C-alpha cells in the first residue's frame, strides 16, 4: 500500500490526507492558476474517488471554467496559501496544490493545460504533453473548454 499524500497550508491551520493515487499530475497555464500561484502556472494533483480527510476551515472562492464547471478554490484564511480545488458538480474529484504537499518530491507533472495562456518566460519541461486548452475528455460537456 502506498503512503497517503499529506499536506496543508503554510501555517498548518488546514491539513489533508489523501489515500489513493492521483489520476493526473498537471501544470496549468490558465490565467486563474497564474494569478493564484503568483507565477506562470499552477501545479496540481487530481484525485478521483480517493479517500480525503480535510481538517481546518478553508476560505472558498468559487469560479467557473469557460465550460461552466464550478470550481471552489480552498485557501487558508490566515496565511493565504492555496491548498485545494473542489468541484461541486463532481464531488468525487479533489485537486491538491503540489506546493501544499508535505513531500513535494512525490509530484511529477505529466501534462500541461492551457498553453495558449502561457508566457515565454515560464519555461516548462518540453517533453511534457501539451494542450492549448483542456482536452474535451476532461470537460463535463465533452467540448473543448
């Protein structure tokens, strides 16, 4: 059995433990992830149907993707660190911020989304699979979002 993925915010007020393996580990260059991370991309681990234990109370900020998907970004109200993304319409999905992991070496990006919003100064591994947007199979409507 693999060790759980554990992590939380910078000050420790929010903690999580995830039993299961990520369905995907990605980088996202959309403008929302850029703004949330303060750099050219966000780094995420997406879990589907994993056992998630979350302690502490996150402040939630709800956004909508271009395809209409509701995303609740959870961050610490004390230190401001982004910790997770929850999808109310897909409650089996839990997305952890790679920077919030206790052991960030477990994160190994596989794919880059939203490269059309990327910047030349944000150099990423050229060997990673890249998509201009989200591929249709990852959107609730099945359309390019």
